[in-house]
C-alpha cells in the first residue's frame, strides 16, 4: 500500500505576472513545484508524485524537477479538473498499489510536513476525504448584486481550505467520474457532491497559496526564517 500525490500545475498563473507558469516561478533559486514536490516526499508519507504540466512545457517542468529524481510529469488538460483526472489515470499506472491519494497545489509550496502527515494519517484512519483548514480571521459580509451588504456571516463555523487534500483512492475516482464539469474549485467539493463525508485537520499558515507577488515575498521570508 502506498500514497500517491497529484499536483495539477498546468495553469498559466498570470496573476503572478511572471513570464513562466506559476509552478516554475523560483523561490531561492528553485521552482515552486520543486519545493512542493520535495515537501510531499520529505513528509515520509508519500511515495509517488505525479505532476500535470502545461503540454508545451513538459521539458521545462521535468528540468525543474531534476534535482528530485522522482516525479512523473504528464501533460495537463483544459481545466484543473481535467488535469487532476489525467494525473489520477497516470497514478493508476505508476502506483497500482496506492490506496490513498493527495491532491496538492504547487502554489502551496511550503506546506509543513506535519500538515501533510496529518492529512495522510486521517485517510489511513478511514476518512474517505480530508482537508486541512484554518479559521477565518476576517469578518465576512455577504453582498447583494449591487455591492451593498446584505448580511454578516457567522465566521465561527467558516474555515479556509488548504491543500494537500487527501482521499481514499476509490473515492476520488468516483468523485471525478461523477463530475459534470461545472467548476468545483477543489476536489473535496466533488466528493461532497457524492454525499460522502469530508473531515478536517488543522492547516498551517506556511501553507499559504502563493498567488500574487506579495505572497511570493512572504514565501521568501518564511523560507529565510525556516532556514535561519
Ligand atoms: O488558475 P487557478 O488558480 O484556478 O489554478 C489552480 C491550479 O490548477 C493551479 O495550480 C494550476 O496550475 C492548475 N491548473 C491545471 N490545469 C489547468 C488549469 C489549472 O493543472 N488546465
């Protein structure tokens, strides 16, 4: 039995304003994707990593991952869900003994190993699906169509969701088989639609999603602080 991690990284990441896809943007001289894949393997819980890359950048992505020597790169699809589904198919080939699967954002390149372990261990304890979450610190307002405040949402029951998200392999397969293409923003969302329970474990501030140049600057300083 083994754990396979899928990293859909076939998007363009234009919000970062870089010339290269977001996954190839470098922090401390190494691509975000390399940091993310290394973190997964370094958790000690993940044996295989399958990466979905832009179809015209397979060589660049493989080169960025070269220092790791242990990742499978495939061409991604038109949408994020297509990329995950293609990576899931590849996982069946490279890790036929896998019973648990993680889906991780390359943009959460500095997710601590304890968060990855907590997700895998919860799946191993029998959870069909697991997401790391953080409490929401901002007050959240719901607006009407004209931008006026309609109500204030009770934030005590709200959580921001991070990755890796963990699944029993058959559950994620079923969720993707049933997906109708109407834009779930995460894989746990597809599992929820099956009516299957999704559990939570504590997330971590270092697992922030690097989306803007500001986030990138934060990641640089997080890494500098961790190395000090
Ligand atoms: O563009 P967005 O932020 O929604 O992308 C979320 C993640 O899905 C990114 O890591 C991106 O690389 C990935 N993605 C993908 N295949 C696509 C589109 C996005 O793997 N066709």
